[in-house]
C-alpha cells in the first residue's frame, strides 16, 4: 500500500508510522546485539577490559607526557592496577553479557537509528532539506562515534586510573564487581557519544526558532558552568580530567553557535524572498 501524503495523515497515522520506525530500530539493535553476543572474547577481552591494563595506549601516552614534563606520576607508569575484577552473583556474567551485547548493538546500529528517525521527520521538511539527509546521517554518525571514541580512550582510562588506584586505607583491597566496571565504561562511552551530538541538537532547535546564535553567545558563561558540571559528573573529581573533558565540549558549543547563525541567516533569506514585491 502506498504511503499517505504527510498532509493527509491523521495523528493516529503519524503514531502508526512512528511505531514502524521504532520496530525497525529495535530490530536493528537486536540483530547487532545478537552478533555481538556471539563474540564475547572480542567484546570483553579486547575492548571492555583493555582499559584496565597498563598497556592501554592512553596510559602509555600519559606516562610519556608526564615524564616529558618531569612529573613522576606512578599511577600512569605502573606495571598493573591494584585491583581485580570479579563476579559476585550467580547470573552476573550472563546478565552483563546480554546487556553489554544490547548496548553494543545500539552503538553499531546508530547510523541506521538516525536514518529511521530522519525518515520519520523528513516529510515535514522542504525538498531541499530532504536532499541533505545523507549528509545529516553521516555527520550525526561521525559525531556520535567520535564521542564514543573520546569516552573510551579519554574518559574511561582517566576514571579507571583515578578510581582504581584510590585508597582510603592499606587494609582495604579493591575487588571490583564486573557490573560496576562495565557500567563505568558504558556510561563514559554513551554519555560522550550523546554529548557530541550537541551541534545536531542546536541545529534543530535553531530550525524551530528556540535558540539563536545571539542567545548562545549571551549565555555562554552559563553554558561553561553546565559543561564543567557535566564534566565533573562523568569524570573523576580532579581538575585535570575535568578540563580534558570540558575542552572538546566547549569546542562543540562554539561550533553550535556558528550552526545556529547559519540556520537563522538562511531562514531570514527565505522569508525575505517570500515578502519581496513582484
């Protein structure tokens, strides 16, 4: 059956259309999750557990950097972390395997998720805006994967290095539950991926007239405070880690200002064309 014109669709028709898009999204995530479930050694040993080893590239880079500046930081140049990862529940490993596969499926299927969401909202856009769908999907996916890599290679190692070596007493040994460790990695990776979508969010907010470049410039100092608070939430409570995380987010904020300016400028140009006398 041919798809109805967007102007002829009722509210229930839109809900039905959204339902099918969501079904496709869930199906894609499940399929990618099943594939990830079949490769536990690669997902856990090669990816998830790599940041808890001192051979991880980030620690090597930080160790070389600290030595270059004459800082004797033992935590970055140690042979191993003073903790072990263990399972405390009977179904703990099976449960973490399933949920990790689902989250992996979401990350892998993200471009398709963006495609489905764009396909749902595109009927309400102009023909010219619909032509930019490919660029939108590519840019959104690149920003998300850049955020995922930033969370994996920067936030995760900094968090593990700080929390894994923190000690209140020599009488206490760190025996970290697998759910706690995987939860930390998952939160850092997904939070970073979502935060890196800020320019896309600003683009749509500017399209509907909720934000402008002047608004973003005016409240830049408040945005700085919010960014620092978010950095404090997703990173260890040390200034260096928060600054490292805050810098790319602030860069994304400045990019968002330019995006909002371009969007508003284009909309004004279109309005002027419509009101121009013949």
